[in-house]
C-alpha cells in the first residue's frame, strides 16, 4: 500500500510456519480508553497496513470492518496516551486519496451522574473569560502552524512553484452540500450559509477546531452578538443537561439532532448540540455544530434535544482557511487569532480566507524568533 510515511513495519510475532501473525479481536468488541476508531479507511487498506501505519503507537489488536461503502477499524493501542498521540498525528492524514478520521471510542462510555458533571460548564466559562478581555495577539509559533511540506514548521512563505503544486481538497464537513443538509435537519433554515459569507475585513477568531496538515479550520467570529449567543446557549445547555433524557439506541438515526459531551482536552468536557452523521455498531459519529468538530461517541451517551427553542441560535463556528501557504495544527484550538478576512475561497464561497495582520507577518518573518 502506498503512503508518504516511510519506515512502516512494526516487529510482528511469527507462527511456526514462518508467516507473520496478525493481531485480531475475538468475540465482542469492548470499547475502552486504549482503543482508537479509524474511519474513512480506503477499502483496499488491509489490517496489516493499518498496523504498520500505527506502528509507533504499539498496536495490540485490530478489528477491520466493512459496511456497504463504509470502511473503518478499531485498534487497541494499549493506553489512552497512545490513542491521543495517534489522533494528533494521523487524524486528517491522506492515504490513497482518503483522509483518515481518528477518534477515541472509550471516552464518555458510561452515563454520568448529573451531580458529577460540573465540568460541563467548563467551555462556557473558558470562552467567556477569553472574550471578556481585549483580543490578545497570539504568536504564531505557539499555534503549531507550519508551512506545507516543511518539516521544521517555520512560517516562511513557500516558493511560488511549490504553492502552485499544492492543492487541498475541501473537507467533507465544510462543503456547502454537507452543511446544507445539516442546516435543513437541525435549523430548518439555509440562510446561515449566505450570512456567514458576508464577513470581510479585520476580525478576531476563536479557533474551535483545526484540520491537521491542511489550511482549513473552524472558528467563532468574535463580536458582541456572538458573545451574547455563546453565553445564552452554553448556559441553556448546562441547565438542560440533567433534565434531558438519554435517547434509546433505536431512536438514534442519521440526521438526528441531539446533544452530547464534547471533549475539551485537559479542561474536561461540555455538552453541545450535535448532528448524527452515522451509526457504527454501538457508536455514533456526530458533528458538534457549534465547534465544527466531528467525533465518535457511544450511542447511549446521546441526550434528547429536539425542541426548536434549542436550535434558534445558528451555529457559532464557521469554516475558514488560511490565505497563504500555511497549514493548521491542533495547538491552534481555543486560541484567538487576529487578522483580516480577505474574501471567499475559490472552491466554496462560504469558506472565507483569513490572513494575519501585516505587522504580525513582519514579526514572524525571522524564524529565529519563533
């Protein structure tokens, strides 16, 4: 199998006949913190190919799954730390024309006692604290931004020839056709796609998700209106979390609008509105509509949130891409970027292009300062 990652090939135990022994699950798959879900796998990618790809994370067992046109796998990496490292490295990684999607399978697997979910208000508090102060310029060296095809993650402009050779496919969850379906199912209104495309000029953006090794990211445009909407929505969800019942598994279908816990790294988790993209065994692939973030969560962790009142506020985050030859990285998430929105992207007009302020570019011109 072709890949741009050299050095594949973890040491594999051998059977008496000299053939390598494959790691496989037997019996029922048990979701746990040491297991990673690998989605959007090319159909021709074999179990041993996936094990080779994840060789640096010490894979122990694998279950390869095919369901119609969908192809995915569950891999036990032995620890939650290895899972997190694999997600950061390979989520969004291009293999045979497909971008892999990696996520945890064990996070939030049990239903929590409402009395023990105080961390669910972490996101509102953190966001409101960030918004209550003046926008602070964040050095790009701290954001993990890097030039495409550059190993040292400097911020010098790529050579003109290199720029012409690079072409990034628009991520599925940012495409207009995909967002139109989400808006139709969740908000019963498509006008949001038109309204977000009108943004232009200087802007402060609070990054909610970044697609590694691409110029694409999701962010909330910081204004008084967005500040008010965040305060209203997150407080409303925090209050409703313990009141809303869990959805029975049979009630969860593609297109269901509901709520689930969104993992926020070391700061815990927050309940957020989500849209079900797919059911995979006892898991659901969802899009957190206010963060632009996809995740895999247990089916029994989804709560009902179908009343229209909860969907009056349109999605908080919208898609952006960097204007210059710069790619995103996970450390950008929850950072505030200050710069200019210069216009729509070439392929999708609702995805706006963003560039840093000129004085920031001058400060970043010397890689010695990063």
